[in-house]
C-alpha cells in the first residue's frame, strides 16, 4: 500500500479538521477531513479528495486508512461515517476497500429519488480488518523468505 503522511492543513474551516495528504514521491496529493465530531457518541463524518492527477494510484485508500487510524486510535472514536453519491464509483470502491458499509439510503422527499448513501465503519471492524491484512502480509513475507531459502527465527 502507498505510504502517506497527514499534515494539518494551514487553513481553518469552521467545524472541520483538515489534513493535507503528503506522499514522499509526489508531495501534496490531496486532502482529508473530519467534521460533525460528536464526543458523546464517539463519531464523526469524514471527507476526502485526491487531486485529479494523482487519482487511481492508491492514494485515496492510503489517505483514508491514515485518517481512520488517527480517528480511532488518537481521537478515540468508535464510529466514522460518510455520505457518498451512488454514482461515485471510485469513492464507493475506495470506501468499501477500507471496510465501510452502506447503512442508509437518503431519498428526496416526495420524489423518492435516491439522493445519497450513508456509509459507516466501526472501530472494531476496522481493527479486525487491519489485523487480517497484517496477517496476510506477514504470510506473504514468510512465503517469499521460504522460497528464497531464508529462514527467520
Ligand atoms: C474517491 C477518491 C478519493 C478515490 O481516490 P483514489 O486515489 O483515486 O483511489 P485509489 O487509487 O486508492 O483506489 C481505490 C480503489 O478504487 C478504485 N478506483 C479508483 N478510481 C476508479 C475509477 N475511476 N473507477 C472505478 N474504480 C476506481 C481503484 O481501482 C481501487 O480499487 P482496487 O484496488 O480494487 O483496484 C478520488 O477519486 C477523488 O478524490 N475523487 C473526487 C472527490 C470525491 O469524489 N470524493 C469523495 C466524495 S464522497
């Protein structure tokens, strides 16, 4: 997975905490943010944008995972949610890969037309997904070591 670093953005939006997404290879590649922080329920909404020329290179997933790590581990949230348009395929794919699930469909009153989807991710689900990925990566490393004839204690 891509390595990114989140740095506080040098601007202030009321009610939002914004981070620039930095990559060693390309510098600033986008922004992530959280808002609607609710300490009582331990939840917040998140948002993401990767600058157009850097899309489809894995930065969206890496940046979102870095934000989720921060929110679940440092801020201490239990649930993160977001809104997404049903036609936004790249975003849906990116969110599903990070473990988000659709929990609600919001429709226009009277018309009944789908307006947006609400997706959420719980801390325990993110954690267990991370452990699974780490286990798979560990297995790959030991398979590679074995096929290279190297034995690690
Ligand atoms: C949504 C967004 C953040 C995704 O970031 P990204 O860096 O392009 O995504 P990644 O490269 O990490 O890709 C994540 C997954 O989405 C898939 N994906 C990326 N672009 C895609 C596209 N145009 N169509 C279909 N799938 C796409 C990738 O293939 C990858 O899945 P895979 O590993 O199974 O192949 C980015 O496209 C973006 O900033 N869009 C404009 C702003 C926006 O829509 N924000 C979200 C609002 S809810």
